[in-house]
């Protein structure tokens, strides 16, 4: 595949554009100039007018000027910003010990036992890393080792991470991030355009076609990697049987099914794991982001059928993957999720929020669909609604809505291949009154941006 033109500039969805004339105060202007000088072009900021934050608590973020923002976007602090239980656990462990896993310690074993007990039988071992990208990279290595193959299938606008191997299966990173020949792209399920009568077969057929593409390039399929909520594809939870059929399809060709649970996992969708909604058992599951509420920890979950030969035949070690401090944070996260029944809370409150957004958007012909699972919701905006007619995505309105919300102290973002899908993903400790404020804020943003 040819290298894209170097002058092509990749524009991140919902990003601040330097030199756009944003109305910033002198403190923010100076800080922005310093940031651009020392951090450079790889770093981006959200919103037309960036938010200068100094602290957070629960679902509230505080600006340098004292402004309070409702955080309806950040999934990493899954049990809330500055969670007291996580802070206490980390502080206590930092005062005792923090080292790697080549010494015998109790905490990592106890946590692994507790974590794997939340998975289906056969997924009863964990390998820890520091980031979701590292865990994706490791899962790809395990798949290649187990199958002796190199072909990977992902959805067309997927995001799976930032290591070289993870970036190669992340087409959402844009045209300057080449997808190599051993990676084939498949269109994600789309309830707006797929015919419900044959959507399941059509998705399986797309996987079959992608496998044939790989073979035509000299690659046999090693794995199908799917974000269980398909977040970067525009948040497209598939109908219940789609992904179980997808798993059957890839296995029939000798490949593995890898569930990327970095975004949907840990109760976000109302279940512990996003793949549960599809009645399937993945061969590997990848965890990250909310696992430590912001502390660096991730994992690949699998079974001895894959881990035993890989561990015996391939040297793998991650110096601070599963270190005691990160394990303490992760343990506190499980405590909070279980003691406060947050997955069930996400299912109940998220269902109410989804219904309320659907009710408020019913008369808006620019809202194609409100969808999601638990506290992971999307509002897709188009120029006109007509199922199957190739509606024009309305990225401009999505950007205006996101920035309208920001000016009214509610933080969300946008997603999807065209940047036209509002992405709502608050910490799971969101309260009922905050959910009401969020629903009202989205409704007002839609009214204010309606043509």
C-alpha cells in the first residue's frame, strides 16, 4: 500500500484548531502557547474553546476559574474522578511495596482469581500489561503464535491502540496511518442501512469476503478483533446474534475471536463485559482504560490452551504490568463496581437516558438514531432521515452540538467515520439528577443547532 501524501493533515473529531481565534483568557493563552511549544503537533485538545481543568470529583470536573462541568465523556475514571476508595488503596500500597511480578506477592494472584471469575469458563487466566494498546499487541502475538498465521480482520473505522501493531489495525487513525496488507477491513453492522431480514448473514458474508481478500494477498486469518461496542465505528452495538455468528465464522477458518473490552468492559454496557450481550465466549479478551480508574493497568484474559504454549515457547515479560500499586487500584475498582452494583445501575439509568433522548429527538428529522447499551450512548446526526437511502452525515451539526454542550458545562464528544455521532460515556457513578441534566442539555443542544 502506498504511503499517503505527507501534506495531508489529519483532523481529529471535536478538536481545537490552533489559530482559530478561540476566546481564551490570558492564563489559558499563555498555557496553550507553552503546551504547543513543548508537546508539539501530536497532542490535540478538545472543543473549539479548550477546557482548562484543575481537579475532578465523581462526575464533576472543575475548571481553573471554578466552573463546574458535568463529565459525560470520560470512561477511564469508571468509578468517578478522585475516587476515595481507589486513592486510599493506592496510597496504602505505595507505602508498602511496588515492584514487578517476578517476585512472589499475594495481591496480583488474588486479583487475577477475582477478575477471571467474572468471565466464562475457559477464560481463567490473565496476563497483565500497562495499557490497552500493550494488551492488544500481546493478544495479536498470542493469536499469531497459536495459529501460525498473520491475517487480521477488524471493522472499517476501528480503534485498537497506539503501539505499531495496534495502530496497524486502527483505521480510524486516518489516511496517514497505513493499514498493511495482512489486515482486512469489514463494514460494521449498521441498523440504519442493513436490511434486518438478512443483516446477520450479510455481516458473516462480509467476514468471508475479507478472509478471501487476505488469502489473495497471501495471508491466512489469525484473528478477528472486535470492539464489543464498536465505539469508533460510531457506537454500533450489533443485534444479538451478529457477533456470535462472526465468532463461528472466523473459527471455521482456523482463526481466533478477540474481544476488545477496553471501552465497553467493567460494567459500562450494563453487563460486566460487552461480549456478554451476544452470547459468545471469545478466545481472548483485552481489558484496559477503566481497569485501574486511571492507574496504568491492562490485561489479556484467556485460557491455558493458548497461554501455556505461548508462555513456554515465547519469552514475555512486562516490567510493571500488574505491579502492586496498579493492582491495588484495580482491586478497589472491583470493590466499587460490586458494592455499589454499578453495572446494574448503568443498565437501569442508561436505559432511562436512552429512552429520554429518543423521546426528545423524536420530532427532529436530523436525528437518525439514538442507540447504545448501558451508559454508553450515541446520537447519530444526518441531514435527512430515510432508511437505506445513504443519508448525508451531518458532522457540522455534531460539532456544533458538542461545543454548545461544552459552553453549557456538559462534556461529551463525537465519533464515527464521519464524525457525526454524539458520543456519551459518563463515569458509572452518574446520578439521576445528573442524567436528567444531561438529557436536557443534549435536547437543548439539538434545538440550538437544528437547521
